[in-house]
C-alpha cells in the first residue's frame, strides 16, 4: 500500500488587535505528526499552562511570528496590520522549511484571510470562525502569538512602568486609562485608537 502523503498545513492566529499600546502579533504553526496534548484557544488557558505549551510547541513544531508596530498600525489601520502580521508569519515559516515547501493550506482563525488584501500573500487559505478552539494548529498559533506579545509588553513595561503593561498587556484597563490621562501617550501607543487619539488632540 502506498504511503499517504503528509499534508503540510499551517495554522495562524493573532494577538493584540484591541490594545491601546504595543504591536499586533501573528503566529504561524505547522504541527508535528505527534499531537501535543492540551492545545486550546489561548484565552481559555491559564498563564502557567500556556507557558508550558509554548515550550512544547517551539521544541516540536515549525513556527514563526510576524510583528507589526504601532506606527504602522496607525498608518494602515489595525485590520490591515493584522493581515500584514499574518503574512509575515507564514512567509517566515515557509522560508525556514527545508526545500522551500509551500503549505497545502493555511487555516486562519476568524472570518477573513489576507488573500486579496495583502500583496505578498500567495497561499491557499481558509478562515475558520472559532478556529482557535477547533483546529489544533490554530490553537498552537494562538498560544505562540499571545505568549510572544505578552513577553514584548513585559519588556516595554520595564521602560514605562507607570502604565502597568506587564499586567494589562496594553489593553484599555482602568489602570492604563488613568495612566494615559496622567502621563500622556508613549511612542508605543496607537495614536489612531480613540482613547489615545482624544488625548493627542487635546
């Protein structure tokens, strides 16, 4: 009997569409043949479980991230920045694969894909609403994206401790909004987002 070809499927998810500060991060993951137990939507997992799964995913799977920073988010809007980050992540993963193998399909969490929206997107893609809780490769991508972004925000928090980014990851919490009112925006704030934009216009 002929050996069935192992299909090269990539899962993609993002973290950081809603925050007032910091980048939007997308991750692309191609799972190994051996399944990783416990994969789920990163929002349903505790920080401890996510961190442990991140280690397993990075050790056993092919993965990459794409990062788009606030100036670019402000220039092209958060939706297009997310599409750009997804494209960067898949391109980086494909570039790292032996023989430059292209994926049979890219599965993306949500209801839209970068196809036709980002010039560099060239892969067959399918959007899956709630995919981060359904498709293991998307679940893995959601974990990598969130852990990577949270780590970046903790690093930025060391330079801007007054905003509490190590706790709120740049989201518009009461603590973060109060600090914005008191100290104003930083270079890492998204000036096109309403609460920040209002302060800039004052």
